């Protein structure tokens, strides 16, 4: 098995477990952190003039923020 693939699977399971055991306040914090992460990624794509991936990252951030409303 590819070590990178195994690490990603472990991280995914770890994140899922954290979400399933989190209280409502922690879930909101997780969503805000994720939205901010997507905005940072979008900014990096803007800096390298990658319009498509910038749009994808911004769309994900918007979707997360809409979930919080």
C-alpha cells in the first residue's frame, strides 16, 4: 500500500471520529476552520493566476458558510 494513501485514509478516519464525537460548538468551529482553509487556498490560486481552482476553492468556502446560516 502506498504510504501517502494510508496516511490520507488515517487522517480521514481521524477527522470523522472527531466530528462524530464533537459537541455543537466544536462542529461550528470545525466548519469555520474549514472555510478559512478554503479561502487561504483560493488566495494562493489567485496569486498564481489559477482561475479554475480559485473558483472551486471559493465555491467550497461559500458552501460551508451557507451551511452555518
